[in-house]
């Protein structure tokens, strides 16, 4: 698949429900029908806490 073919895709996260195990993802494409075989979700909470600590803004 060429890069020009891939450039037509747009991925948007519309809703995240942090207190549940639910997330809604809207995937738009320019043409065709596609089957999604997998989605990888990365928890950013630990990363955000690490960056917060690096800034010297520790909670007491």
C-alpha cells in the first residue's frame, strides 16, 4: 500500500469514558470499505504523572 493511499485516512477519538472500560473512536476514510483487525489503546496516565513529576510540581 502506498503512502498516498494511507494519507486519505483520518482517525479521531470522539469520546473517552475514563471511569469505565469504554471508548468511542470514529475512523473516517475517503473511499472504500475497510475491516479493522485491531486497535491499540495506550494509557497516558502514567506518562502524564511522570512528566508532571519531572516539572517539579509534586503533589503533597
